[in-house]
C-alpha cells in the first residue's frame, strides 16, 4: 500500500487479477520495502534513528572524499559489479543500433557513388533539369 515505509514508487501490478496499487522499492521489487538510506545505498542500514557516525553502515558520514554510486567512500564504482556490465537487452539494442547505422552509412555511400558514376557518364549534364 502507499503508506508503507520504504514505498518509493506506487505502481499497478499487472500480474494481479484485479489491478491494485503496490509499492516498488528502490531495488525494483514490488512491496520489498527497500528504500535508499542516508548514504544513498538501496536497502542500506543508515536510515532514520540509525544515522550516526558510529554506525558501520553510515560510512558516508565519516568520509571526506566523494561517495561513489556503490556507497564506497572515495570509491571508483568498481565494487558495483552489476553496473559494470550490460544486460542482454541492452547488448541487443546497442548491437541493432550500431549495425543499423553501419548499414545506412554504407547505403548512402553506395548511392552517392552511383550518382557520381551516372553524372560522369552523362558528360556532366543534368538529366533532371
């Protein structure tokens, strides 16, 4: 329900027989209750009354360096293994986009070549004028 702690995005559940409003946590799971803590970590332990420099989960409070996307003080995002790789859908989309652009580029070059050959064979006349 919308009033649940950790509810970041209310959404309709398409799998339910009757559409109902459920909460999507920061982890993308319906009704997980996961929320982003004070240090920016999804499901982290630095939230509410636990926000304290002595709490091990609140390392961002003791960090004078920027905290990376993985919640590591002075990190370079390398500890986020899942963010370093593309999903199968992303690879498919990227591959289709690149191959489509290569096909279009090759086709336009071939078309320009054909026009140049026709122009040279006609002696420089413009047949369309």
